[in-house]
């Protein structure tokens, strides 16, 4: 086990942010070796400079520009400079998550702004992910300033690190941590991947059977409207969950399966989540209702990010799927599990009728947010 996985145990599981943790380690490894940093930047074609002084910062905040809804905080910023010119690079990392709304566009706008202000010869955005993700190049309104976008994967960084780490003990620990968190073999199928592929259709059919029929109908009665199984496939593609959902102006109700994405070896979780989005008009009222509900249910429900205005604040109740597979009829057990929690959601709705329960239409074709 890597040193960093040992240190990870010191964090509360619901407070451990693997992307930020990993970013800080990577940044320090890059600071330790200009040759390693330049070599990696050459490998993704983000620079052609052979010699440069290098300044690396993490989590630097750039105040929102006109038309932006939020400030921007790329994971790593890199400034390269020599006697002839200087270049500026954003590095945005995604390990379990995917790009946020307009995130790459905001970063591109900031790079244009920095290039104009500081006279950088080149500005670049490296978008590096553990899992494959389609990346659409952002639009640039000023032709003479054209930040370059370089999508890449963490397994490619791992291979570069493996070839150039030399005797750096920190780099070796980083490689071990990356291997433990599935960032080293992004272009190879594991045996577990093959098993999952071979059994996906039958597993999907069972999930459909548990969500359709009784659960779907009860959701309609209690929630007023609910999405279809067709949209469950969109949710699987975009959010690593296979769910039905009801959407309201300041919160949502999600019902179904959450698949592992931070650590693919984790188990599937089955249950219901009530979540309020950042910046929602009635966010404070919803969060207050969530807190009150937690007190009323005496620990039967759990919560996450109720104090963080920049995150989805949520309460949730469910079980790991293995806990529902003790009997002969797994489908019946999962249905009863979800129907039981839905009854509690019904009690929640009656207890807080002043929340904005006006349903947003979720039955049209198209993707869910």
C-alpha cells in the first residue's frame, strides 16, 4: 500500500477529495524536476520549449469574467519562461468526476484574458482524466488569441512518470497511489471489466425490473412526476448512476443505483437521495428542511455537503447491494427496499409542504442534468 493511501485513512470518507489530494502530490512531483515537467508537457504537445524556468501553483482562483456564473479554479497553473518568451498553462484534472458546466469554456476565456494581459506567447489547457471522456473544444471569440486544448489521460502521465521518475521517492509513491486508484492502465481491459461486459445486459434487465412497475408507479403517486427508464441510460452515461428521478425548482429526488466511480472496486449502492443544487433559489429552505429531517429520523438518513454552498447538499438513505441479496428473490428485496424509502419520502413531503414541489417536466426526450 502506498504512503498516500495510508494517509487517506486519516480523512473522513465523506470529506476525502481524491482529485485535490492527487493534484497536490502531482504538483509537488513536477516541482521537484523541471526535466520531468518539460518532458511531460512535450509529450502532450503543450509546449516546444527546451529550457525554461517553471512556476507551478495549485488551486489558484481567477475571478469570474463577464458572462461567467462563477469564479474559476483550475487544479494546476504552470508558467514557463525563458529569455525569449513565456507560456501559460492550465491543468484540469478529473479522477472520478467529469467536467462541470461550461468549465472548459470558462478556463479558455481566462487563458485568453491572461494571454492578452501578460503577453504570453502561448496559452494552453490540459484536460487530464482517469476515464475516457468526450471533450468538445471551447469557442474562442478573439481569433488572434487561441488557447490550445490538449485532452490526455492519467495512465499516459503514469507511463511518462514511470520512464522518468529516476530515484525520486515521492514520484514512486505517487505511481503506487495511481496504480491503487486505477490511473495506470487506462488503455487495458481488466478481467473484472470483461466479466462486467459479458453480464451487462442481464444486470441491466434486473435493474430495470426493480425500478419499473411498482417503484415507478409509487414514485408518480408520491412525487407528482418521474423520469423514464430511457433517461436512466443517460444518467448511467453521464453520472455513473442508474436511476429514476423527479426534478423540482430547487432540489431533486433520485431513486435507484449508484455505481462505483471513484474506486471501481467499490460496491453498488441502492437507495434514494434528495439533493439541492448550488445557487438554487430556495436552497436555504431546502437545506433547513433536510437538517430538520435528519433530526426527526434520528440517524436513519445520512447527509453530505449541507454546509458547502458550492456543492450539491443532500440527504440519502440506502444500502450496499450485497446487503439486499441474502434471500432467494433479489428483485423483490430491492423493490421492497426502495418502496420503503419512498414511503419515508412521502412523509417528508407532507412534513414540508412549503418547499417548491412544483414538478419540472422530466418525461420529454433528452438528457437529464
